[in-house]
């Protein structure tokens, strides 16, 4: 059995170290379709998607964080396609929503909830007490405003890009972007952002 490598921690995140809390959010619609773009298939298999999720999980814990929370969001169609992953996952990891933008809404709610929590924590303690890091597997423009808000609060977002393209609305506020692939090879540099 091959040991999964962690995704190399980008130098752009060094100013935020040490990391104490990590929130990992995965847009499974983007994972399912994005990783399949170069193969000609419409979606990746459970094995390929699961391998990426395990690699990201190992990477999150390798940051040295005392606390890592994982949330996977998917449309009902993606959840049906990856039913094996859904049933094999721990309780309360998946948020499944109807419609094309179901995963986007669930992840945006998580990001906005974290922003509200950090804002309240900073107001109560008159300054930042802990370092947070968000690892977001996605590429959609819908996350841009929430990622920007978190960055203004001092919380960086490391975007793991599963597809060939990423929206510039997400690329610009992200602390860094790493392209991920369904293989165990090291991730490549991201493609230029699109205008969507």
C-alpha cells in the first residue's frame, strides 16, 4: 500500500504559523467534476475522490494544529454518485443540498459562520488570540466574498484547486492556491484565474 504524501505547505502561509485551528471545507461537486476534467470522464471515482480527501486530511493535521474540523458539501446528485464516500464518512461531515448551487451555499454558510465567530472572539478579547487556517477545496466565485471577509479578519484561506480553472473572485482574496490532481504526484502550480 502506498503512503499518501501531504501537500507541501506553501511559503505564503508562513506568516500565519503556528496554526492552532484548521477548518477544511470541500466542495465535492468541484472535486467530482474538476478532478475528472483531464480524463474525459464527467466525474472521478470514489477511490480518486477519497484519495484526495485523505491526502488533504493528512495535510491539515500535518500543520501541527490542535484542532481540525472537516466539512464536505455536495449537491444531491454528487452525493448519489459518491454514495460510498458518504456512507464511509464520519457522522456530520457531509452537508447535502438540492440544486446546482447546494454545495456552494453550504460552504458559504460555513465560511460566514467562521467569520462571525472570529469577529466576536476578537471583539471580546480585544485582539486575535488564536491562529486559524481555512483549507478550501473548490474553485467557485461564490466563495470569494466570504474568503475576502476572513482575510480582513486575519484568517488565511489556502485554496486547493481541483479543476483546470479557478474564478478570479476566489483566486484574488485567497492567501495561496495549489492545484491538486487525483494522483499521488505533487500538486502543480495553479492555472490563471478565469473571469467568472
